[in-house]
């Protein structure tokens, strides 16, 4: 019976993923005494398959940022107004970095431009007008919004007890996802996120 439930749940997750859409760009304001930094990979028309399948890992002052960003995606960070070095690495081999003098209350747009000669890429700072126009076409890295019509609400042989258990598991997932977004935005540290995640899983 458990095998059947696992198979049904796996099928549901596959269907949800297939029918989901990436969470679209949402503009933010910098937190108090912070600089807001957007990092995005532009989705250039005519980019080849190899470039579009590539992903980039991000480091801030040589500290690894969880997750990765792909073509047509963005990340956003609230950072301290200091001299800050941000780097992107593709395929754990090719790295490019920018050093910025971040100012409190300012917004910065950092762009990864793909599909250059010999499959190279550039990591550059662009003006706010260019960045805002291009990033509006992207979606949040590592996120999928599930269309309502795609959600499977019943499983074969389900009962109230199973439905309640499923709802409890979904609520934990939602809480962890919210905590992860806070960490991505720089509101909480990686250590705080891990502690919060552990508490959520334990049901505290």
C-alpha cells in the first residue's frame, strides 16, 4: 500500500512541476541601511541549447550562496553598504567577478550575458533602466508557481486521516520555502535558515 502511495505522490509532483510556471519578477525596495542587488541571467533570443541549459553558482565576498541561477532567472540580495565582491561560476570552472562600492538605499543590477563567441559569458553591471527592463522578463531562481488547475486534490483510496497528513506535510514545505526566500533576500543567515528548517521539520 505504501508503494502505491509513493507512486501516486511521485506522479502528482511530476504533473505539478510540468504544469507550473516560474514565479515572475517582483520589484522590491532595499531594506533599511542596505543595498539591493539583483543578479540575473538574460534570456537572449537565439541562445543555443548548451547555453540555455547552463547554470551559475554565486559567491558574495567568497561565501557561497545556496542555489543556482539559470537563463531567464534572477536572484536578489539585501547587502551591507560596503565594498563587496560578487562572482558567478559556470560549470564550477569559469568564474567572473565584480567588485562594487555598495551604497545604502541604492539598487544595483548585475547581468550575466550568455551565448557569446566560443560559448563564453560576461558578468557586468548595467544601468537601472536597462536592468529593470530586462529582469522584468525573468523569474525567481529555483521557484515554481503551481497553477490551481494542476493541483491534484484526491488520491485513490484517500481518507480524511490521509488528507490531514498530506496537508500537514504541505504546510511544512510552505514554511521551509518561506524561510528559504528570507535567506535568499539576506534577511536571515544560512545558519538561521538551517535552524529554522530543523525546527519546522520537528514540528516545534
